[in-house]
C-alpha cells in the first residue's frame, strides 16, 4: 500500500505518480531489507534440515534466495531512486519533460529483465526448492506441496515472460504469486512494477543530447 501501483506502462504518468509520493525511494529500500531478512530466515530453515535430500534442496533454495535478493536489491533500488530523481526534474523543466520521459522509459526497460529474474529466483525457484525440502524433511505435506506449486508456477511464468514478453500480460504474473508476496511482506508491485511487457517500450528513442543538467 505504501508503494502504490506505479503506472509503469505510461512513463509520464509514472513520473507524476512518483512526484506525489515522498516515501517512494524509502519503500524500495525497506523492501530490499525485508527480502534480506527473508533470505536469512530461509538460510536458518535450510540449516535445520537433517535428511540428506532435504538438506541438499534446502541449500539450493538458499542459493537461489541469496542470488534473487541481490538481483532484487539492484533492480529495486535502481528504479526506486531513479524515478524520484526524474520526477521533480520533469516538473522543474517542462520544456525538457519529453526527454525526461524517455529517460524514465529507459529505466523501465533496463529494470525489466532483472525484475523478472529476481521473481524467478527469489520467489519461484526458492519456493519450489524449499517446498520440496520441507516435504522431504517431514513437515506437513500440504505446506511443502503448496509452496512447490506456487514456486513452479511463478518460475515458469517469469522465465516465459523473459524469453517472450508477449506470451501473456505481465500483470498476470503478480496474480500468480500474491500468497508468497504476502508472506514475504512485499507488495507485488514493489518487485515487479515494470515486469509486464507493456512496461517496456518496443523501442527506446536515443537522443544525441537531452540537455538535462546534472543538478538533479
């Protein structure tokens, strides 16, 4: 709720949206810290597993969680800081707004791939591996199965969108994993505000000079 639903499909609207949210950058930082805390919890869970097969899957899940957290940290803080810097510049320099909007579109394009990879690893692969590991360890079967199913669906969807952005509307990906996002304490839009194919322009025009002063 603090993050809100950034209109990633419209770079101009996204800048207007971010301009009205002074906590936009802070929310992204908190999301990264929350993801780090979750990764630490997963490491602790994996370390408690005693059966060899469960231990191996748990370690694999720890690896995907750590790598996914790292990618998410880069993607989230990049987009979370870039837009708040661009938004006031767009308001302060109306004549350069078109150029600044193109920069915002470039930010969306640059964070599109990492956001999908972060979802695939941090949510998809991690839930799949940890779900299977706790199932083998002897935890309630339904718990492991549900986690593995959510992870498998999310992993498949994220990889599919990465390889073919037009495969299905990217918004559906956020619908496929809200249970896990609630457990992680993250809003889906915090991790994948630019995950949909509509968030990435078919072509990002490159101008020789934007004329934007580096004061912002």
